[in-house]
C-alpha cells in the first residue's frame, strides 16, 4: 500500500504530465524533503518517451538548466545521457546559445554596466570586431578577443532575450526548457524569462522545479509567479518523521506535506537562554551581537545542550548528527581558524566568503590544491575555471607541476602572505582580478607611515594582519565551510539530510536576527522589511527541515514574548525548554 507521501507524489506527477501534454508552463513547488529531483527526472523520462522522436526529427532538444555541476551530472546519469535532453549549468546553457551571436553581444557589451570589462576593452584599443570568448571567467581584452566574466554571460543572455531573432533561434533549438532550483535564478534573468518566454505567448514551454522558501542566495529571484505559470504544489515529505513534518506544516501551512510513514514518531526540541541573568552583548567593538550571550557563556550553553542531548540518546558522530551554526565565534578556536576571525570585523567576511581573499582561497585555491595533491588534474583545471585544457605539451605540464609543488609547500607551512607571494610569482593559478587590484594598491601603500585617507590606512592594516596568519587556518576554515567537519554554516546544507540536527541560532551575522524574525512572524512583517523577513525565514526553514528523526534548536539570543509566541505556535509549548546553567 502506498504511503501518504507516495500518494501525494503521484498526484503531483499526474498534474505535471497533464501540463506537459497541454503545452502549459508550470512551477513545481516542492518543499523540504519532497523529492523535487525525482519529479524532475520523471518529467524528463515522460518527455523522452512521448516527444523525443518528434524532437529529433526537427533537430530539437529539451534543455534542463541546473545551478551546480553536481546536479548536472546527477541528472545526466539518471536519464542515461539521453540525446534528446541537453543538461548543463546556467552558464553552460546560456553560452551554448550566446556564442553564435557575436555581433549582437558586441552591441550589448557596453550596455550591461560592467565598468571593469569596459576599462579592459578601452585599454586594448576599444571595441571593434573582437571575438567574444567565455573561457577562464576572467575579464580581459586584446585586439582580437574579449574574454568575459561569468556574470557577463547571464547579463548578455538576459539582454538578448528581448530580441525576437534570439528568441526564435532559442525556441527552434529548445522548445521545452526545465529549470532546476528555479528560485536561485538571477532576478533580472528570471523576470526576462517570464516576460519574454512565458507571458509573450512564445509557444515555448517552461518547467520550473524548486521552492521559493529555499532561496538562500541573495541575487536569486525567489518566487517566479505569473498568471501564465501553473502552480503545482508537491505535498510530500520523504525525509522527515511524522512530528517533524507536523512542525513544518505549522510553520508553512500554505504547502502542507504528508509524511512517508504515518507510524513514525520524530522529535523536535527548542532550548532558549531567556533565564540567563547576566549582561548580554551590546554590539560594541564590531559585529552584530546585540542581545546575544557573551562568547564564553554561548559556548557553555552549547555544551550544556549537547550534553543533555547525549544523555537522551543522541550520537554526535559525523555520520549521525550535524550541528548547523548561525553564530560562529563560539567555535572558531575549536575549529582552528581563530587568527582569521581577529582580522575581520564581521563573520560574513570569512564564513560567507564576502572578503575577496577568503573567497578566492576557499573556492579556487583549496579545490585546486586538493585536486593536484590527489593527481586529479581534470578536476584541478575545472576548479581553476579552465573550460578547455591548455596543457598542450610536456613543457607546459612541467611548469604547472613545479609551480603547484611550490604552492603546496607554502600552503602547508607558510603564511597567507607566503602563498600570495608564491602565486604572484608563478601565476599558477592566477590570483583573481580583485586580489590583483588589491595587491597593487597595497604594494603602493604598505611602506607609508602617514596616510591621507583613513580607508587606505585600514586597508593596509587589514591586509598586513591577514598575511601574517598561517595559511593552515585557511585550510581549516575551508573544511568548515565545505562541510567536512561535524559543524557547518547553514548555507551549505540545502538539499542535504541528516539523522539528527542541532541548530544554534545567535547573532553575529549582519543580515540575520532570529528574535526579530520570530517577532515579525507573530506581530506582522513591516512593509519595508519583507525581504529581510524572507531571508531569515528561508534559512531557518532550510536548517530545521534537514533532520530525518530529531531536531533541536538552541537560541543564545534573548527572545521577546512575541518571538516565544511564534515558537509555541510552531513547535508547541511542551517541546520548549529553558536552559539554566
């Protein structure tokens, strides 16, 4: 006998198949644990079975756009790389069309507002008839070629969607387009898709799969809503046990879910620090800490809750339990990157990689170093962003090998400054353009004793501090961000699931305030705070919907009576406990 979740999933598939048969554009709203990818794969198989012959006659294909290489490979594998379906990331898909529109791209290149790219073009003698190339993802220009950035690909595709000829060729190649994780679509691109491909009656069919409550990237569109988009809610949860699903339904009554196993139990618990009688943090000295426990006390509360859960049967092994952190100073020392935290005023700079150096180290240099150490050279080139291998002969390979061996030596035993000096010398991999600009400015200012501009003085001080930190701290920070420890920032877990999850909600993030969010959920959201509310709501929802069996949430931030009322409504009073130390 089918479970409630399976019945709900079957109803969703019937609606998707009907929309596909009728040629309607649609949006599958699949909440946490609903099995979104399963529905997308089934929809692709349905189209392959019923329309692939017709498409192949017209030399047409179905496009399936994703936002990660991992998702791309998963979907390709699950449809056996069927020739009627083109699966690629958003950048890969957009460029596959754009590269045939050289003149049109040149006409738009100065209109997309990328001042750095325009400057590079002017330095090369101006815009003529250069070939537009998307290869390394770096902005550069010569007399013959203009190399565009990843962002430019999206900007150009968005701009050309307003052109009838471009839309016509797009439709002739891909009459049906699926977008996975639609909520992460760039906002301007999302609006252009709605107005130019859906509402314009273009006869193209667009299928959107995702969940606007799981939008956690700032430039994502979130909801893609139109009278011409049929909404299909997938009211199933295959991940979580019954009591967890009930909590999620109380939090999100607009998309109620059915659990997989009606006889399952599941556990939710809330712990708060409202009974603490000491002086809380006030935000002085930097950071967004107002209302939170002092750092040492926050650590004590974390350990107290962890010990209590262990006594109740929780197993805090990497395989069983994930600790999701939305307050991070508590763990910096334990994780081994406390020196980095002292360089930056705000934790977003290093934990969300908003600082250009940290972003480059974590997203480029660490994957490159790991791949090189494991002799996975294809992955190394992919991490650098090289779309076509450029190691043409033995000499090239030796230069790369020598350069990266030197990098690994500095990485393992040197400072951040040593690593930057190594990269500046070898150019393998090349430093990001943002870091190159910063380093050029730093080299001009670093020996000054007096500064005309206070901002320059602060820049020099920050870079000097950062360069003095051992690079091994970057390695530990990257492990934390990349989910290779028992701890994780909540941003890294969308789509993941764990048996047990402990979420720590505190301050220290400039765009997240849990007391404020919970208060607004009870009292109403101010008109000018909707974006802030949704940002907090989405991250809280994503975090709390990860566990299969047990969820515990600790608030180190003081909560108002209205915030407590929200918790009582969502989690029920019998599941809420004060922690007294």
